[in-house]
């Protein structure tokens, strides 16, 4: 039986199928200052090193994004669908697709409506 974690039960809830597609498509993976501190500690890096080596300015220059690998996928994606920082992943990652999404997201995301 599937739980319905959304507080608003009038809205559909999309349950992630862990396809990993959202970790592969282009764009920012925004991280807040607090998330930088948390993720840096989680991966065992000094914060300054983490900012230098694992982040870049986001597209609208309002903050930091996790960098992409040369193939375009998120730096922390391991294999097809495993997030190296799953336990401390950014709110942006956790919020997709229920908290935020974009036009056409259903074509790329394999989450199922429950
Ligand atoms: S931080 Fe993890 S969940 Fe977020 S895009 Fe990167 S690999 Fe995916
Ligand atoms: S694209 Fe959708 S189903 Fe695939 S991992 Fe991301 S949220 Fe989950």
C-alpha cells in the first residue's frame, strides 16, 4: 500500500521510481549555504574545498549549484540512479516533482501517480 505523503490530498502525489533521470538532465542543482555546510561535512571535505571543487555559480547568479560531470550528470550521481549524498541531498532534489516541476516534466520523469 502506498502512503500519500502530500498534506494536500486533493493534489496527485507522484512517487519516485528512482530512474535517475532528474540527476542527468541539464540545469542547476541549487544548494543553500546550510546545505553546503551539511554536504561538505557528509563527504568529509573542508567547506572551502567543497565550494571550490564541487560547486559553481548557478545560472541566475543567486547562489551555488552542484557542478556537473563532463557528461552532464550531477557530480554526485553514481551509476544509473544512486545519489552519493542521498541522506543529505539538497531540498531541490527532494522536492521534485511534487514540490516543483516544469512544463513537460512528465516526459522525462518516471514517477507514478499514487
Ligand atoms: S544531489 Fe543526488 S539527487 Fe540531487 S541531482 Fe545530484 S545525484 Fe541527483
Ligand atoms: S526523474 Fe522522477 S522518477 Fe526518476 S529519479 Fe527523478 S523524481 Fe524519481
